[in-house]
């Protein structure tokens, strides 16, 4: 659509205004009228002529009249003709073609071209003077324009238009807001895909790049000078709907604040909505005053739509999962629940009873089994029918459920027989529950509706402490007690322990009652004050409770250090094992001996030796507090720890909730490191000589007491062998530990003797078939084992803390090599360096990177730092802050092994990721009909929409490479394209290919 330039529109407006003023002035008579003044002049001339002719007529000098008329007409070009007409209408004198020019109107009114004036002689009209003047506007268009008011207006319009165009064009060029920003900067901004605005201090647009113009569907020129706040923004949150909520650019202009990641919607003229993430920063002048703002607009509409789709998919998946869970619960219910009673069936009862039995034995807690049987149930079925029998079973079920806890296990054992398993309950409470069930069943009246007068039940009880080795043994003992109840009249509760004793407590009570002993005691105390007696009883109970707690504390705790003793630790160990059984964790026992104790005792005495133990326990406790979370290359491991005193010179350390066994070694190393510093006892520096033995659940044993014993055995072996002063009970674990100690020692030697080398594996640009970058990979020239990859030793390096030194060396070497290749081959080459978790948490990483890049004069854009998802999970906020700082300076960030870790798309938004490296596991069977293909395609499309480069790792076949071409993957890396190689081979490949090759596979393997 054709649009007039602003200065043209302004000029036309001004001319229209001027012409309107002239027209108004003419209508008001303000503008001088040339024709009116000319008419008056011509009338005056004619009247003067008439007076002269009148004077001549009085003198009868008619010749003078004719002569004067002739001179007037011939000398004046404006007069076409003239005549003197007598009163009778006869011409007295005529000059020019008067008959042709004279055309007077009917009322003889003078006009601009025809004037008639009477000539008087003696007060009588002698005749008239007739003068024909030339028209004011002339005889052609040019003359008419020249002499008319409209011609004047045309002149003003044309000359004014050109004058205004010239002046306004120059003025607007000087005042043009877009002129503030040089054209080369605008051209540079136009190459960006992100929308960019530059605003003046009033919030008016000085520059809008093409990306912003396209996103809002408005021409760039039409945006210049507009207030950005008055565009069609739509606030997207409740906070933004507040009246005092400022736009991000307003905050930058007013408060000089940097605003980031502000979400705003925009309604364009295309009737669709765009979603922008807006960043705004103030532009400050030399006087530190705000001169404007730079605002960027990141269009996240597609990402939001994809997120909505993903959310919908997740909701559908969640719904499906819930439905599957519900159906599984239904199936489980059908498989485990008896349909008549709602209790567990016999198979499920056996399973859950067995779990409770094992847990109770491990924890040392009480467990009670009650067998319940309906008396004379066969006669009920025979006399009243099976339907009535089922109703009786249901009623017994209801009454039993009312008396039991939710944690109790209840199952239907046989036809009319039930098994009740009560956890963590004493025998007295269990007897009360059993009696309550028996009484309630006996007193129930619901049976009367079926014609049954009364139903009774018999119960037998056994305890886990009765000697049974498994649940079958407990059920058998409870069954024997039930049989005893049946045999002795039914409708009663019998405890197996009572009938198993030769002199049962029940018989003793019966004999006492028969002898009247109880009555005698009551009679003897009849005169005692009951209130006093109750008060004394309460005092005795409170005293007994305190004594019990004191006894328990002395039983479980060491008086010298306040730590748990072996007995107390064993109880805690049982609990830890129970939890580990359910959660699949490891539990470790460290038996620690301080051989310096005896030396201190012999030289400084008992009190000094005890102080030595107390100080040592504090030092160990501080170590355990700092190892609640143990870091490793694969993530973080949470653990719980507890210190206890084993004997006069040793400790036990309980480590529970371990996800892996590796952190144990890390903690052992920290203990040794802590005791490298001497303890000061009574002014003497005491060097601590220690040894450690380790046992692990479930590798070594499942029993708490055995684990403690095995840790002590391992300690004895460590003290006698002297190898490393630490041994594991498991030979396999001990071998791993010794190997790790040796490997750590070798690593220290490797650092000192420069045994490391950086290899380089090419990464190829698929579209252009060129090497775009190399990945730096660490290799160790081990004098005995040959060349080792990082996977062979990186775990030990991380646990020993050597990773920081090694990682720093690799970073420096890679940047140094990058500088050489940039000078000798191409300044576009990049090197990708893997960063460890320890480096990512190191505050000085940014300084190191900048220092090395400056030292070797390498631009930041040539360096790529690779991280993994598990690394950033250790400290999300800290990692994000550090990576954002590096990214903002120009370093590119690559996310390695994408798709096999946490794989959360949120990280792609939260972290400044430039490159996504698809894990090699997806390359194994990638083709058009596999799930791997769908996953890879989804990652590629998603990453590209987010502006990220996609690298496929593990490309080993030509078929894989061609398929990645179809999927429009950006880059590839793998053995097909090049193995990791020394820098000399990599340099040769670069020189040979020179970063430009024909359309063929770039294979650089030597």
C-alpha cells in the first residue's frame, strides 16, 4: 500500500491551512480586492474625462473633445475603445471598434470593462462618455491566473508546498528519532531473530528492528516516535493487572533497573496473540543519567503452545497412570481380599504376616498372633443353612474389625477360622482386645433374626517370644492355644505361654483365690486412708518411671562422651536395616580404633586419655556433619550418620540411607585427613594413629549383631596387615578400596610427572560437511596400564578432590591449542571442553576461563563448555547463575548426554543452553520406524525452535549419518567421522580439510 512520507503529509496540511485562512480572509474582506480598486480607478478616469468634455461642450469646442478621446484610447493599452454619444443616441466621436467592444448590461451599471458617464451642458445631459476597457484577467488562461485571486491562491499553494517540503524534509531529518541510531547498527539489529527496540527517555521508539516489526505486524517506519506503552499490550498476570504495575521499560527508564524475563502478551492486527519474554536495560550517558532503554522481545508463543501440549499430554499420562493404578489396586484387591469378609485371604495373610514377623525380629519389637474360631459353626450350617452361616461369619467380621487397629493384619484362615496379627502391642492389651471381641460376639442379638439364640467364639494367642522360628510356628502355637480353649468348654481366650508352663500363673491365681489370701490382704488394709495410698502409689510410679529412664540411658549411652554405646547403637542399627530393607539402601558400620589412647593413658593418666577420646569424638562428629551430602560425578548422595563409643579406645560409625557404597571411601579419607592434624592434650601435641574396619549391609550380612562383629574383624585385619590401615570385611569391596587408594596415588604421580594428554574428536557440520569444532577428551598415559580414558579414573579424581586440578589443566591445554589452530588454520574453529561437577560449583571458574582466553588471545565465542543434567541438579540456582555469567560474556554452553538423565525441558529454558548433544544410546537402532527416531526428531525440532544447535553423538555408520541428514540434525560426532586423536593428527586433518570440503563424508580417522 502506497503511503506518503511524513514531511509530505505535514506540507500538505500546512498548505491547506494557509489556503483556508486566505479564503476566510477574502470572505471577510480582509484580503485586498484588485478588481474593486481597478473599477474605482476606471470610473474616476471616465468621470474626469466627462468633466473635461462638459467644459469643452460649453465652449462648443467639439474638436477638442474628439482629439482628447483619440489621445486617451491610443495611448492607454487597457482601453480598447471610446465614444461620445449624444443624448439622442447618435455618436459624436468614436475611437476604436466601439461597436464590437461595447456591451453594456440592461440597467447601464458600470462594470470593470464598460463604464458610461454622462456629460452635462447647462445642467442638461448633452451626452455620455463610453469607455471599453480590456478585461482584468486577460484573454488567455495565463493572464487570468496572473491577475485573479485564485491565481494568487495557486501561487501560494505551489510555492508554499515546495518551500515546506524543502524545509520540513531537512528539519525532520534533523529531528528524525531513527536518526539517533546509526544505520549500520540498525542493519546489525535487523539480522537478529529477537525483537529489539531502542527507546528515548520518554519511552518513544527510536529504533525497531525487522524482527519486532514482523512479530507485531506493524511497519518499522510507523513505529518510530510512538510510545511503546501505547501499543496493543495485554497483561498476562494478576500482578500486572494492578493499576500501579509498570512496564519493564518504564522501570528501566525511571529507576535505571534491569528487568529480565517479564512475560507480556501482544494482540496484533492479524487477530492473533503473541507471547513475549521481555528484557529491558537502561542506556546511561556520560553523566550517568538515563538517556533511554534497550528492550528485547523473545517470542515464546510456540514454546508456550508446545508447553500446553506437553502439559495436556502429561495430564493424559497422569490420568492413564491413575487409571492403571486404580485397576491394579482392583486386581490386587481381587487377588488378596476374601470377598465374603473383606479380610485378607490366606495367601495374602501369609505374605504380610511374614513381613511383620521379620521386621519384629530385626527391631526386637513385640508381635502377637490370635487364632479365632466360631464355636459349633458346623451345626449352624447344618441346622440353618449356609446362607445363615455366611451371615454369622460377616457379623463376627464386623465385630472383630471394630476392636482392631488399622495397622493390624487380619485374614480369613479357613471356613470359620480367622487369624489376627497384632504389631507392637503387649500381651495385656492383646488380651483385652481378644476378650472384647469374644464378649461382643456372645452378646450380639443380630443372630436372633435367623432363629439363633447365641453364637460364641474361642481364641488362642501366641507371642513371637514363645520360641517360634517362623510364622507357621506362631500360627501352630496359637492353634494349640485355640484347641485348649475348645477342649476346655469353648467361649474363652487362652494364651499359649500360660498352658506351656508347668506351674501356670493362672493356677497360682486360682489357688490364691481359693485360700482367701487376697481377702486377707484387703481386710488388713481396711483401716488405711485410701487417698494416701493412691498418692503413694503415684509417687512410686513416677519414681519407677524415672529410674527406668535412667537405667535405659545408662544401658544405651557412654557416660564419658555422651555417645551411644554398643548396645544403643545395635538398636539403631536394627532400625536402619529395617528401613534399608524397604528402600533398597546400603548401611555401613565403621569400626574405628585410636591406638594413641593407650599411649596417652600410660603417660598422662586416665583423665587425659578420656579428654583425648572426647576431643577425637568431636572431630569425628564434625566430619560426619559435613558429609550429610556426599558429592560424586553422578550426583549427590544423601546419608544419615551416627557416632557411638565402642570401648575405651574405639568408636563405631553408623552410615545409613546410602544409595551407593562409594561414599564410604570418601568419608574414610576425610577421617584420615582430619587426624593428620594433632590433638592438643594438656599442652602436648598428640598424633593420632587410627585404623578402620568396615562391614556393609546387605553385602556382608543382614543381622545387626553380625555386622558389628564383622566390622571388628575387618579392623583387626587392618591393624595386623598395616596395609592402608583400613579394610572391608568383603574381600571384593576391600579389593576395590585398595585399588582406589592405589589409583589415587597414581593420579598424584601423573599430575607431578605430566602423564596426561588431551585428545581431540571432530564434530562435523552435517549440512556443509565440514569440521565445525573438536571435543577435548582427557587421556592418561599410565606407565603400567597404557592409555586410560577419563571413565577409568574420573570417579576417583572427583572423590579425592584432584578433579579441580586436572579439569583446570585440561581447560588451559584446550584453550592453548585453540589459539594455535585459530592462527594457523581458521579463526572459526571451536573446542568443546567438559566441565566436572566440582568445577561447576567452584566460584573461581569464570575467572579461570576469562584469564586463559585472554592469555592466549582467544575470543569467548570459540570456547564451548559441556555440562550434564546430573551436574546442574546438584545446585540448580548456583549452576544457573554461573552459566548465565559465562553465557552473557560469549562462552557457548552445551548440554551433554541429553535424553537419558532427568531430561526436563524446564532446564532448556532455565539454563542458557546453546547446544544440545543427543546421547549416543539413541543412535543404536535409529530409523524411520523406531521410538528412538521419534525421540531424536522431537529433540531436534524442539531445540531448533528454541534456537539451539543439535549434535548427535555416537554416529558409527553411514546409514545413521544419512538418516540424521533427513532429520535436519545440525552436527554429528562419532567413530564414523573421527576417533579421539592426538593434537598432531587433529591438526593434520584440519590442514587437509581446511574447514571446507566437497559434499562427501568427512572422515578424518587416521
